[in-house]
């Protein structure tokens, strides 16, 4: 797949303990994005954060199993991202979804041996 220089990034801010159909929500989003054929997805785990309820989520030594913040980042052409938004809307009950333009410098796979 070739990405145009002008693309879009979607960021989904959720909690690590959020679930969708019995699976972690971040995992379900990445699997849906892959099945949809999006160019890429990455899950990032945060050390600290808060959302709409202002409840602080933090990773402290004595509090290992907190509900830490998670960001799922998706990148593809704008029209593909727009088509994927209804999927995200259905899956994400609580959280924040942002969309921003990105400039793609390189999108490369491994070179054949």
C-alpha cells in the first residue's frame, strides 16, 4: 500500500481496562483496523492521565494494577479514516477520539532478502 503525503491520524484515548465484546478495547480497535485494511495502528500505554470525569489514573510502585490511560493511533488516507469512524463510534463507549492531518514522510516495509 502507498500512502499519500497528506493523510490523517486518529487518536483514541481510552482506559486500559475498557472492554469490547470480552476483549480489551485497544486490542479490538487494532484488530478491526487491520481487518478494515487501514495502513497502520499503534497502542501506547500512558503513565498518568485523566479524562472527562477528572479521575486521576497513575502508575505508582504500590499500585501496579491501575486502569492506566491508553492511546490507540491509526493512520491512513483521509477517506479511509472517515469510513472507519462509524466503527470507532460503535466500539468506544467512554473516551476521546481526535482526528488530525498528518504529513507522511515515509511508509516502508521490510526489504525482501
